[in-house]
């Protein structure tokens, strides 16, 4: 199907960069609930009502995350009233390709109720792999703000030796930190050791908790339980990188004075242009696969 109209609906600064990138490739970009002074005139953005333009777009790009609370569209750059997702989706044309990121269960259900097949861009391997780099940089920057010591020489624990964990361990190590990288599988622990990091089984962090100046969690499962949190050195911050609900027992942390810093959406915050390039690199081939061409 030839239809160059792509709707960018809500979203943050990375969608502003993405609008420019997609427009540069020849797409007719239509922005709804997304306003920014740097959006150029060739981007369509002056719709009186989303119902006037949205039905004609073959591709609809919802924000990341689609909604921050309930079913209200996540549109931080739009000052007016933000729409509720069910109403917004009623205007999406039949057969449209609907993309976005990090939908809650309620968002997924709403999309299913409207019979709109949805692709979570953050779950695409090429996006997750590349996002690990800005995530690691953002986490390191955060650690520099949080710690009263340099990262050079700091004793860091990184939980989870997946994409984000590995990228962060490499970066911290390159900055002179001493890095313990945890994993749950024996073969992964062996790989961690071969890469020069101190390996530790994730479930055994409590045996060494007091040894770290800072702990980063990338495991999306409850690994920082009460016993583990109780073992940490007093004042050592714990940075949550895993997506909600994360891996930290927040009730225990708040009632026992453990400093937890939530750090969601780092690529979009610390490197919105890079984040847009990563998304663009995934969206264009995906649309070609779905038969949408300019
Ligand atoms: P990933 O490559 O799948 O890595 C996740 C790691 O967690 C894997 O090593 C996995 O081990 C481990 N793991 C999963 N369940 C576990 C459990 N029950 N016990 C112990 N280990 C477990 O994922 P990723 O791309 O690194 O992303 C990690 C998290 O960060 C996700 O929640 C993702 O959504 C989030 N994220 C956040 C940001 C941000 O800005 N904060 C940016 C990107 C991603 P196995 O290999 O053994 O399964």
C-alpha cells in the first residue's frame, strides 16, 4: 500500500527528532499532541481536531510509554488537554500499522478491544540492543551525580548481564570503576569472568552487599529483596534501570532508609537524537515488511 502519511501522537523530545528524520526520508509526518518550536513547517501539525487527520495515516506511532498513568496519552510536550486512549484510537483507520513502546496491561487491552495489532518498538532486538548504550551512559551520569566519590575507583555492582547490564559494566570499567556483574546462569557467569568483571550469582548479592558504593539493577524480577537490601552499605544508592515494576522491594527500601533512584526512559532523556535514530532505523524496515511504502 502506498501511503506516506505517518502520525506521531504525543511523545517526548525524541519524537521531535524522529519527526524530522522521517520527514527527511519522504514521509508525510503529521503530529498530534506533539508541539515543539523546532518542528519545521513541512511537518503537518495544525490540526483543529485529531479526527480530521488521524484516520488517513497508514502508520500511527504512539508514545513511549504509551500512557504514564491510566489511559491518558503520554504527551509531555503538549500543553492542552491530553486525550484518553480509547477515544484517540477510535480515530485510527482500519488496517493502520500501530507502533509505540512499553504499553501497560490496560493499554494492551484497549488496543485489543479496538482490534488494533500493536508492535512494541522497545521489544525489537535491534532497538533494545542499541538502546543499551544511551541507557548505560545515562546511568553512569546519574551515578556521578549521586556519589560523593569518583567513578574511578568506585566499587559498583551491576545486576543482570543482559544488554543494559553488559553495556553499563563495560562503561563503568572503562572509567576505572571496579565492577561486579551478576548473572543467574553458570555459562553467563563464566562469560562475565572471561570479560574481566567479577562474577557473582544474582541471588547471592546479599553475601557481598556491603562491598559496594553503588548498585544498579537491570533485572526485571524481584532480585533486590529485603535480605539483599539489608546487606547493602549504609547510604549506598540503588539505581533502578529495569522497567516497572522493576526488581526492588520498594516498601522495604522506603521503610529502612535505602536510597532508591528510579531511572526510566534514559535513552529519550539523555540522548533523544540518538534514540530517534535508533527508532527510525527499526521503523522504516518494519513498514516495508508490512507493505507500506512511500
Ligand atoms: P535483557 O538483555 O533481557 O537482560 C535482562 C537480564 O536480566 C538478563 O541477563 C536476564 O538473565 C536477567 N534476568 C531476567 N529475569 C531474571 C531473574 N528472575 N533472576 C535473575 N536474572 C534475571 O534486557 P535489557 O535490554 O538489558 O533490559 C533490562 C531491563 O531494563 C528491562 O526491564 C528493560 O525494559 C529496561 N530498560 C530500561 C531502560 C532505562 O532507560 N531505564 C532502557 C532500556 C531498557 P537471563 O539471560 O538468564 O534470562
